[in-house]
């Protein structure tokens, strides 16, 4: 679980030109990631400031709390786990993950099913 806090909708933009003459633009929004400590498994006391990359003309996220969208995690062209951060509201996150869990994770067998299987 990753909770993202957006304090301001400001966007930092950098532009330039590649060696081949093609222009480039990078747009970032400073946000705060509330992360867990790997050793203790507890939520860290303070959030970590991170830059969230925005696609070319995407509107910045408005102040508030967001979750990392489940669609942000994917398999890249080398079949490695990859992340391209997209944020959703907490309500959207809860709805998407609840549906995915109910569709993919088997429910505990009932006692009747366990007797038949055993």
C-alpha cells in the first residue's frame, strides 16, 4: 500500500532538445509518499518527498490523498515488474482492489466442500 499526499497542484517543467533536434519535455509534480519501513513493517513517521512524473499534457493532481492505482504496476517488455505511477482516489482504489480480490483469490471452502474434498 502506498498513500500519496498532494499538497499543491504546481508542476515543475523542464524542456530541451535532443542531439537529433527533437524537443523533449519532462513534467513533475512534487508529492509526499507515506511509506512503510521495510524492517519494522510499520508506517514511517514522516512521508518522503518524491517527484511524480506527469505525461505530456496531463492535468496535475489536486491537493488531497491518493493511492497508487493498481494499473500502475505492469510487466515491461522484458517481463520484469515495472511501475508507472498513476494515482486514484482512496475510494477508487478500494473499489478496484476489492473487485480484483473477489474475482481472483479463492474463497475459503465451506465445511461441506472441505468434507467432500477430504
